C-alpha cells in the first residue's frame, strides 16, 4: 500500500458532493421530519377541496346551466334506428359466431346530473326529459325506467321529478309496429292530459299513418278515459299487415261485450266507435278481442 501512487482518488472521497435529502435538510434546521406513512395519513385526513359546490351558485345561474344542459341533451340525444341484433351467445359452441353481435350501450347525455341528489334531480329532471326521443320498439322498457309507479308513500316526491306538461317524442319504424303495445303511452296520456306525446315518422313511414297515431293518442272522450282508468283494455296493438291497417283493442273478460269474442262474422255494432270517440280517426280501423285469463 505504501507504493500506491499519490494521484489516485477513490470514488468515495470526502470531497464528492451528494444530493441532500429532505430529511437531512430538516434535521439540520431542527425540524421534526414526518415519515411517509404520516404524510399519507395527513393527505387522507385533509378536506377535499377539488369538487365544485354547484348548489352554492345563485338560483338564476343554476337554472341557466339546467337550460343549456337540457337543450344540448335534446340536440345530442342518441337514437338507434338499425334493426335489433341478436345478443352474443353465452357459451361458444362449434359453428357459433366468433365475433360479438352485442351492440354497445347508448350513452344518454347528462343522465349523471339527474343522479346527484334529490334537489338537483327535482330541478333538472323535468327539463332533461323534454329532450327524450325514443324509438317505438323501446318504449315499454323506457316507460318501466322513467315512468315506473312509485310506492304510495313516495308518490309526492316522485311527482316533483317530471313536468306534468312535458314532451315525449316517439320515433316510429315500420319494423316496430308489428310488436308494439301502445297501452303504456295511452295510460300516460290519460293520467297527464297536458303531457304532449308526439309520434314522428321515419323515412319509410307514411305520414298518414303517423297522423292517425297522433289522433288516437290524443283521444279525450269520457268513455275512452273511463276504460283506460278502469283497466278495461289490456293491450293496444297496431297491425299494418293486410289491406286495412288496424289498431286492435283487447278487453279484459269483465268488460268485454259478447260481439268482441272471436266468431265467424265479427262485426262492430253501429255507433260503438262513436261512443268512445274512435270514429273520427283517420288511416286506422279498429279490431277488438278478449283476454280470457
């Protein structure tokens, strides 16, 4: 070791500078140094100041935001017009499709705003529903979600979530008419007479057909309203096949008349359509049936 050259410098020489750690700096300054676990605990305990306190805004500004959001929802509301596709098989078998036919779910604009709290829901949901435009083939599923019957104790609260004079647009495709049941829409119109339900045509739907449906949904005859409120009619199904487009009204056995039962010579008695306000409808004729169970 005595023969080692004097000019050799070892890498751990004292004059080599090293980066100073936060703990070392704090120690020299005489401060207490928290460990990493303490830092994480303090962050968890610290109040969250990153969210926006929407309800602290003035009411006028809140309403303006609701108005803009509702208008944007109406313009961008998704509508699926292609035929319904089969779902992907749950278990792949030999010869089954290799690619999924399941459609991606639709994203409904501003739906999350209706799920925040009761205050925002009651203020915004009525405006938001003004922009709904639903395909006829999906109307029963839509009604079961947005117009479900609440328990009696919650009825008053639920009524604050919609506008009793609102609007609902129904897009009519010919493929949907064959399996459509209009009863839920008829009941909604009878329950809320000032609620505007409007059928709209698709490119291949005759305008006269849509006009007749709009006349039908707006029937306000007292006898018609009495039937619907008493649940005398169990289904309302339009049928376009054949020479004469018809709307078939199926009555429960309790309210059905004898001539409504299936016979060889099925004829509607004179004056019956007039007694329920159905005689003035254009394009559509009416058929009748009985539900026995």
